C-alpha cells in the first residue's frame, strides 16, 4: 500500500523528495499518514478534496484485495 501511495503522490507534487509516509497497521486496517511539502498540500487534496477522494478510492480498491480497510490521513 505504501508503495502504491508513494507512486501516486510523486506524480502529483513538485517536491517528491519531501514525501513521508508512515504506516500504522492493525489487525483489520491500515492507516497511512502522508506528509508532503507545504506548497504541495493543495495539489494532493485538490479542488474540494477531489484528488484526495480519488486517491482514497484507489487505496480502498487495492486494500480490498488483501481484505483490510485503508485510511489515508494527510498531515499538514
């Protein structure tokens, strides 16, 4: 999951070297905490959160294959 998220976000941001992803894995869930540069936050969230919603949808579909629920948290 972490690699999938990193690949998606790298394509969106101007500073891909500042991407930090922390994974907290539970029994039935995975929480991915995403931190990017201040100027790239808007690109990751998108207008009215559309980009973030699309990324969460992709992660949800991929995590269904491993029978876990994935949550994406974008940290300022």
